[in-house]
C-alpha cells in the first residue's frame, strides 16, 4: 500500500492543479517591472543600441536597454537590461548563447553583491584577454535569483497554479574585470541603483 501513496498523491495534486487552471481560463499577464539602468557615481556611461539580431529574434514586447559604464580607472562594464514579454522566449539562460559566440566559459559560481545573487563566469576567447560576465533575474514580485532553474520553477508554478504570466527581468554584465572583487564592487553599485 505504501508503494501507491506517493504516485497517488502526486496524481491528485497534478489533477487538482489542472482542474483549477481549467476553471480559471483568464490568464493574467503581470505588469512589467518599471526598471531602468541607473546612473552610477564614478562611472561615465554611454547608451548602446540593441543588436539587429536581438531586435529580430526576441518577441516584440521585449524591452532592451544597454549601457557601457567606464570607471575612472579605465575598467568598463557593458550592462544589458532585458524586460521579458508574454513569451517565455524573451529571456533565456546566457550559457546557451555564449559558446556560439566563440567564448569558452570558466569558473562558473554565484556571488552576493549588494544583497543580490549574481551568477558569474570568466569568458575566454582566442584573441582577447579573459573578461568577466555576470547575470541575475527578478520578476514583478521582486523574486530574485541567479539560478535559471529556480527562475523556471517559479515561472512554471505561477503559470500553473496562479494562471499568471510573470514578467521577468534579466540583467547581464560583461566586464573588463573578471575577479570577484572587481565584479562585486560594480554589481553592488547596480543593486544600490535599484536593480
């Protein structure tokens, strides 16, 4: 009898969720977070236009903002803010596209900067010195994670149980600094700026 308890309970939960969703056909689309890239003291910045590939490939209701920040010491940080639309294809795990750009990924790990978890990776290419890369996600409810898996699970739960399409934000940072201290200092400043 014990062997049937777990499958029976799992089936009961799944079927209940399906009936709940079927009984509430109106899907709610969450309001997108109203976020912008901040000005950061000690850094000059210039706006960077999204690439034509980003404009063509991403769904039309995706909002992209990019800035290149340059510090007084010459270090630079290219920050992209992507606010996803209704489609799940607005935001993806960066590890999917980095190798296609000819980059080798090394030392992936998560750091805390300004109370926000960031996934960091050192990127290596043939013709350039290594550089840093970091990313994090958050949604309209303020749920934050550097884990793509945690983001997907939250999204699946909200779509299945609450019948709600979350609006996710992905912040990525490409940096001339690949050391944790150099990245964390800048990422903490972004967090202070509201991201």
